[in-house]
C-alpha cells in the first residue's frame, strides 16, 4: 500500500465512522493481556464509542504563561478502526478561528473507577495526532489564537489524548479531550516533517481542552515509585503485501521510578513564567519471556529542549462535579526521547515519545500478571512514527500525522 493509498484509507474510514450507527455499549475487558501470553498477536475488544460534542476552551501559553482562554465547541466523530489498535476520526472546533481535520488515534488502555452514585465507570484512553487546518480571515491575529504558520496555509500539528468513560449502571458515555501544539523547537525541529528554517512561534504553545469548566495551569506533576502496569508493542511492515500491523499482548512492567526535577521553560528565552514545564526522569524495566532478561526504558537527554529526556507541561484541571466525568482531574502533556528495546519484535529501540499524565479519582487496573492495582495517577506514553512519502512510509520523528508502534502504561 502506497502512502497515498494509506492516507486515502484513513479518510475513508473516518467518513464511515461519521455515518455508522453506534451499537449498545457495555463495560468489558479489552483482552489485551493474559498471563503467560505476551508476544502473541491479540486484537482488542472495545465498545462502539459515540461522537463527542461539548463546549471546550482554547488557550495560548507564551513564555510558559497561560493567556485568556476562549470558548469553543468541539465535535469529534466516532472512532473508525483502521488497524487492530489504530482508529481515525474527524474533528471540528468552532470558535474565533475554526479548526478542523483528521485525527489518528492509538488505543492505549482501560481502567475502572467508582462513581459517587455507587456504580462503576470504565475508562478507555486513546492517544490522538492530527495535522489540522485553521480557517483564518483578515481579522485573525497571530501568534494567538493560532500559530503564524497557519497564515502561510500550513497545517498545524496537534497531539493529545481522548478518554471515554462509560457508566456501567446507566450505560451513559462521557468523555474528555486535550490537545497541544508545542512551540517551534519541537514541532519544527530538524527531525520534524516541517523543519522551518526560521522559527515560527518559538515562545508559544497552543492547547484545546474539553469539556468545561477547566482551570488553566497546574502544580508540578506527581512523582514516586511506579506501581507497575504494562508495555505493548506492534509488529508492522507498511511496505509488505498485505501490509502488516499486528498488536502484541502486553508485557509486564517491573518496578521503576518517576522523578520530578527542576522547572524550566523550553519555549522561552527569558524568565520561567508562572506555569513552567517540569523536567522528569523516568526509568523502568519490562519483560515476560522466561529465561530472557528484562529490557529497560531509559530517557535520552536532549539539552536544552529536553534536558532530562522527559518533560511534563501543566495544562490545568477539570472542575466538574465528582459524579460527572472527568470530575476533579489534573492533566499534564508529556514529551520525551528514550531508548527502549523490546523482546517481542525487532523494532528500532529509539523513540520520540508523547503522552499524557492525569491525576484524579482512584482507579483499578489489572496488569499483565493478573494483579489488581489501585492508583489515581495514570501516565501513558507512545512513540511517534511520522507518516512520510516513500518507503518505508514512516520515520522516527514528531511534528506530523503519526502512528505509534509502542506504548507504555504506567501508574504511581
């Protein structure tokens, strides 16, 4: 399948998702892991997720300082499955400057939460990535509410996450979304598909969240010992016939730590600002093959943008009633580089990673060993394989429409 045919398949699947009726959902395990079965091919069991339509907000962070938010309406079509854990959907954001485009979604994991009404809620998390188009006019102003690159007709890359929550008692879905466009040092770096020679928006990052109410800005992210969870990889070959994209059973995370180090602001040449980015240090191991030593996830420092190999940017917190998902939940956007080999595949061990950390109500996770873990902090990371023209159709990078062949689901 050529890159043009792959992109056509993305678009067709997304259009189909807008028209297909949603089946009755139910709470159920995703069947992505079973004790003693890692490295075997698996297909997730997921419900039919509904469209998303709610009010949200946009904001610009200049020199790590949030500006005045503006109200938007966010509409996202139901996910349409392309590969075992890859989905596509269309997004429309209406507001002062409308934004629209195609999102590629990677399924991350699921967990359960107890609601204040005494029922159980199941949450499914997806990573999302998209090259979105801004509709600008003569009254539009850069660098806020949109990047200056949008004026030149360029699409604007966003990455983030969507969480779907289903009340297992009432069968009612709710959801939350957060997406960011980082400053030029990341989005338009030399390893980006859009490596601009002259930096555009070097001191500003952009974000959308929903639903509201939402309070912008947050304290340092949590840190401590990992309570374990899972790593998952993919066997893929996008130049074979038929092309290969097989999900593999999850591997068990073994120990590890997440440290929160000093604040800094990679999107500023001046003071830190009131909402700095936080340097982090993440190390852990994972394995499941008998007789094979565990492999390690280790950060790769890249000063000055990512001095410790991982960083968390505080977006803020939802402030909804406790019985309305996402309730009282804080969120950080993650970016980093790592070396993390895998025993199940021959995939490259070097990764540019993005992700999300949330801290909210207690949830329960079942790890690949079948152990039930309780945690309120969910840290999820994915690698980024940017779609490019010509073989092999993907490249390690960040700043463009991407697939992910590896994910890491962690808890504190």
